[in-house]
C-alpha cells in the first residue's frame, strides 16, 4: 500500500509541475479531482467501558468535486473507498486472543469549504458511510462462540452518519489533504443488541490532483 501511495504521489507531482505553466487554471472554478492515501483508524467503546484497541492502517481513495460559491466559500462533495478497523489483544473467558477487524466503506462526505488564503482550504461537514464488507480475523489457540459474539453480530449497522473536518493544501492542481473523522452513531444496527457497540474514529492523509 505504501508503494502505491508513493507512486501516486510522484505521478501527481510530475503532472502538477507540467500544469504550472497553464495560466488559465483557477481555484475559483469548478474542478473534478482524484485522490488516494491512507486511513489511520481505531474504534472506541461508546459505553465508556474498558476496551483497549490499537489503530490500523487502511487504504482511502476516490473522487472529489470542488464547487465554488464565491471567492472564499464553496462546497466539496467526495466519494471515497475507505478502509477502517482496529487491532486488539486480550483475554476473554480464560483464553488469550489477537483480533483484527477490517471494514470497507463507501464514504460520501459533504464539506463546506472555506478558503481564507489561496493555498489553503478548511473543510468540515457530515459524512454518510455505507458498509460494504467486514472481515474479522481471530488468532488464538481456541476460540468459542461467546468470544466471537463479543466482536461480531449479524445486526451491524450498514448506514452510518459521521462528522469529518480537515484541510487541503492547494499547490496549483496538486492537493494535499488531511482529515479527522468520527462516527456519530453506534454500529449495533437497530439497537436491539448490545454488541458490538463501537464507533469508528480515524485520521486520513491523501494526495490528490484537480483537473
């Protein structure tokens, strides 16, 4: 994944350097862009009980649309494929375990974009996330049903509302993005089950290119 991000960054930099000579490029116009990078994600227990998890890296990438409203204001919707999850170790019912969860989402943030200076855009707004796939990996000598249900449940929420904020650094057509986001809803479906009851929280770094 690191190699893919590195190659993407070099390619975007080369294209951006060639485009610097284009005098008709403007940040005040409508633009479509592509971006790719990584999430650094974790979860927290929404009930505040003892649960320790380690953050996990995942891929993030997709398209974005820069829609100006005025010189200093705009909106920026995005459509991203986004991997989140966490890693955890511990002991449950007398057995030690290592557990990794990887969740694949389609994230659709809708940002309000504030442009105080030419090369900086401040972004914030709601995000709709749809769960495509969840992969749970247990590593232990013996795993029983009770241990599995601590983390997995058939009634996991697939549609989640989140809040995301961050900044874009605009270097002509090259865009360096930093984001932080967290779920506003538990992931335990319609609330009839007590597990799992975790919320995602993540940091995201991307490199993008605006056409």
